[in-house]
C-alpha cells in the first residue's frame, strides 16, 4: 500500500474487517458502486481548498478585519461614541487587549488593521455574524429606526465573500489562467474519471455543489466535457431548469443517434458567483454574467439558509436533489462537505431510508468514531459504518473515509482507481505536443 492508503481511516461494517488485500477489496467495491445507475456527487468548500478556496474560518479572516477596522476610522478616536464603541466591541467579541491594539493603530491614523485583529477574526463565526446583522437590520426596519450603517456593513461582508471566492478562478483573458489550468489538473482528472468509470448509456452523473465558485465548470471546459448547468443561450444565458431534461447525442447522415458520453449535470445548490438578476421584456430572469461588481445570486452563510433554499432559483435545485436521492440504484459520494447545513443533512438522512442508496463520505476530520460527537448526522452515519457485532445498528451501505488522506485531491486515486483516461482526441493532442517540443530542440 502507498502512503495514502496507510494513513487512510476506513469506516465500513464489512470492509473494515478485511485484513488481506484490503486495498484491492476496497477499490473493487468502489468500482462496483460507480456502476450504479444514479451517481450523485455532493461537494462543499473543502473540495476547492486545494485551489486556495476558503473555508468559513478563512472567509472570517479575509473579509472581517478590514471591515471592522474601517468602520472605526470614520471619526477620530477621541470623538467615537462610547455607546457605539461598546456595541461594536460586543458584536465582534473584541476583548480589552485587542481593543488596546486597535486604539494604538487608530491614534497613529493607520489605515491598516492590527495583525491581532486578523488572528481574532479567524475565530469568529461569519455565519453567526451575518445572521446577527440581518436580525439587527430587520428589527430596526420594523421600528423605523436608522439602519443604513448596519445594512452597509452587511452588504460589504457579502461583497467581500464573493470577491474572495472570485479569486479562485482567474478570468481566461488573464496571464495567470495558463498556470491555473495546470493547477486544475486534479479536478480535470476527477471529471474524466467520473465518466470513464461509467458504462455506456448510463444516466448522466449529477454533481450537486454547495460552492459559489466555477471550478467544476472550468475543469469541464478544459477537458471538452459538456457541463449542463440549467442555463440556455450563447451571448445571453438564461436559467431554464428544463435544460437538465435535455440530452446530447451524435447524429451522422443516414445513421441513428449515438449516445454522447462526455456530459455531466451540475446543480449549484447555493447559487454561483456568475448568477445575477436581470429583466427582459418586463420578465425577471436569472442570467450568467462574469462581470464584477454585480449583485450575485447566492445563499450567503447565515441561519436563514434553509428558508432561502425554498425560494427560486434554489428551490428547483433542491427539488432535483431530493428527487435524485429517492431513485433506485443510487450512490452518494460526498467530497469537501462538512455536514453543517441542516437542510442538506435532513435530505441525506431521508435518503438513507431508500434501501438501494449507498453512501461514500470523505471526511478528513474523522480519525476515530468519537470525533463525530458534535455532529448529529456524522454520528449517525458512523454508527452505521462501525464494525460491531450489533447487526441492528451497522449497515454496509455507509462508507466513511477519514484522516488527512481523505482530502481532495489526495483521495482521488482511492475512490477512482486510475484508468486509461486518454481518448483518441487526447492522444492526438499529446502527439502534436511531443512533435512541437522535438521541433523546438
């Protein structure tokens, strides 16, 4: 076994008992799973972490410090209202020592926040802070109390989140996109392996992503794989969920239609940084637009996520997830999802009642069963996956991959055994590349 396999923690009531040829047994098991008709991939922020995609703590550290500090620099420190300062410190959980650092910077008229504020911000729960600000704005609106400042802060946090996530994928017209395309290689291989491990004519792989970034779309584009996202059009791309019900086939003159294999369906459950609202002919539409500075359609991290998920366009994406989870011959592969969204967790628990539904959960934080105590869903799934003599509790349909080796892209070779990935087109491209390199020597 290589180092990844040695470090990997595997929780499955049957596979965990395997002593001899464990790697071969697990890889064979996974190969059989990916042959099931209904393959669902669920991705969260951990999936994009390899590309410097932010986790929640990263968003807090990257977005909050300058915002907290900037709103204190509107007035000289000696004229700051004591009541405002007290409320501001309470909102951002600023202790006396940290406040002293801030006061020193303010007295120097520094435009940069102190390093200690950045470190402190990483410990803040940005979801909790957005929720608190939303509650303040809502309450102040109700009693007709001035709320502009809090609304401004809330909007700046939201714009900061979108701006930070937009940095993951550089625009294609930028020089850095070439380097990015190579760094994207594990994601490109992931998409290719998804398709290569399937049998011809099987239903399309469905990726349900909780991320706002466009990593999956970029990987598909670079590999020539059609990524159906629910949008139609070329110069003006409008959301039309019925696009998921269409399909692609070859059709040559005088021949019947031939199944086109290189297609996936991508559902952005929480929206995307390239979704915006616009109006055409008096009808509100959702448009794909990569321009900066627009009001993006995303569900921001806050306690009202579940309620927002019931609104359009998110409702349609969640409806399709629920429908897919209830189908026979279903397997769910989770990568980078932290199991912290109750509305997603409830759907996964309901899916467990589907007797033909299998689960493969990649969770790097889990190295032993007791580490899931703070997460009810993981705790339930670990009970099913544990090796136990109590057959009424365990269930071989659940496999949990834990420890650092379960992070992407390290987990890629485990879940998808490397296969011959080169299509004839890829082989021709590589041959041309080799010829050009020889010519330059």
